[in-house]
C-alpha cells in the first residue's frame, strides 16, 4: 500500500458513523415544506434567489459512501425560497469502500436538493443522468458551474469542489492514477484523471466568477492553490490540513445561510468557518481528533489581496536570503507546524512533510534571527509586515482545534500554508510542476524553497 493509500485508509477509519445535524439551527428551517426545482427565470430578474450553491461531488473514488452521506445531509435543509442547492454527484462500482446504497447506480447525476428527513436515502429530484462523464476534467467542473448559473440564476454563487485534495503538488503513483498526467483535486478513480492546480482557474474563466469558492478537500488552502483561484472568486475557503471525512458542517452552514440569505461572500465564508469550528468542538469530534492525533483547521481568505500578498512574501524572503541567517531558518524549518503529508511510519516527527503554515514559519524565523546581521532591522520589519497582512487583511476568519501527533498546537495556523521543504526524504514522488504555478511566477518562491533545501538543522 502506498503512503497516499495509507493516509486515505486512516481517514476512512477516523470518520464518525454519523456527523449529526446541528438540531438547534435546523428547528425553524425544518418547518418549511420541501422545495421542488423552481421555474426558470431570467438572469437579471428581480425574482432571482439570493444564493445558488453548486457542489461538484466527485464520489468516483474510495470515499463514495461519504459523498452519498453528504447529499443526505444537504437534504436535512434542502433548497428554499431564497437558496438553491444543486449537486453534480458521481459514483462508481467495484472500488474500495463501494456501497450499494441508493440503487447502486454508477456514473454522474445532477440533483436539485429538496428537504427530506430521511438521512439514509437521496430523495431529491434528479435533473439529469450524464452517464460516464469524467469528473477529473476541469472542463466538466466548468460545464456544471456554467449550466447551474444558467438554470438557477441567483444574486450570489457558491461553488464547491468535493473530493480528495493534495494541495499544489501533482503526485505520482497515486492509487487512482492510470498513467495519465497527474493532477491534484477531483480524483476520478475510474478514468485516472484529476484536476491540476494550474487548471483550477480555467474553471472560472470558462464558467464565470463566483462570490465564494470552497475546497472540500485536504491541503488546498495554500498560497500556490489560492493564487490560481484569485480571479475566480471573491472569497476562498479551505483547509491547510487534512479534512476529516466528517467534512464541513453542512447543516450548520446551510441553516445560517437560510437564516440570512442576504449575506455577502465574506459573511457566508465566515458562516462556513464558524460552523466547522462548532461541529469539531463537539465531544464526539474532539474524541475523534484525539484518537487520530490530528488537528484540524479551516479558513476564509480574500482573493483580491493575493497579488499584494505575493509581493510581501517576495520582499520578506529576499531579505532573508540577503541576511543569510541560516541558523534561524534551520530552527524555523524544524519547529514550524507542518501538515500531515506523511504518516507515523514514514515521518514520525513530521520533519519531512513539506507543507507548513507561512505565518508560523515567518514568526519562528524572526524569533531566532540574529539582530547583529546586516539588514536584520529591515528583515524584521518585513516579517512583521507580512504577518500583519496575513492576519488582518488576507485572512477573514481562521479556526483551529487540537494538536498534531507531535504535540504542536493548531493555534499556530493563521489561514494560509505554503511549500516549505523539510528534512530530505522522499515521502511522495511528484511531477516537477511548480514552475507552472501562477504564485511562483508572481513571487519566485521556488528560489527560496531551493535555498531552504540547502539548510540543515
């Protein structure tokens, strides 16, 4: 079993039997009648709903049962007079964790989500059976978004990609790979394809910008990923870390949106982050985090701030390289909060993992800096400026819970991760795609990454 497969298996074992609805938030909403698909309206009509929520759910993998389960969770609230919920759901037969639930069909279907109290069966009206389309193709994600905007026009749009995620990198030898070019989100185990980080922005160029974008997938709240999305959404929600298979607090988020459908993108992103924190704060989830030795984190960031962010990152690391304070950087590399790319066998102290929280890294480098070095004062000022920018201008809301298996607290997360080379080792083989990323072109971070690789502990 590969390292990637080991991580997937550990998450499947970690998932609770039932994520459970937020009953207090649902009580008022459940009194409403079930909603059927509305009649088409003109895109500029005053009768448009406030929000259309479009969820691209690629369950054509080893997490099929959780895809079906989440659709049932959506149905505990369903669409309303103010909010449309539309899903493109894929599933398959014969893969690990295959389930025969809901007729054991295979392929891809679109649903208009209606309220339903039965959490074991999907009862929402099916809008289309698309057959064996490839959910690992960015063009299919774009087609769904474009279709959804036309069929269910609204004043604001939320687009979600739901599946496994691997941050910026394109891994080789993954369990779903079928000899095609490797890509990092929406893994279609049937076709062997998945959507490249560098292709994510194409979805929105083709289908139009949305107000809020969410990655319901691991590791995606990275500088490298967010920069690809900066022109496609006003607010980006995602996790720096693994997302446990309980996922997001859909019940709480949809209830909050239904209660205040006039909410803008920043408010809606905050609802998603806050309800996530509420769910994982419950005793059963706290126990889950303790048992699996995982911390958890979710943040919402402002896409419009990303170009300025890239400039501040470049200013800081260039001053770091000019100062040449390698002892400080070595300590920062060792102590920074890194995310769960490996496992207890391959990386017991989490020193090889190469995703880390950027704010925490800058903070540690500043803490250990030698103030006597030339340029130390300017470097310290740039570090403080970058941290302040991340905390108060880039990040709208950041939440965390628990600690990792090495005892590091997730209070060390601040909303955005980045590639930070650790101790040399080969946790995951991946394609050399970093130079293609928009963030690299804007910041030149790869030069600093190579500089860090040369620094020992």
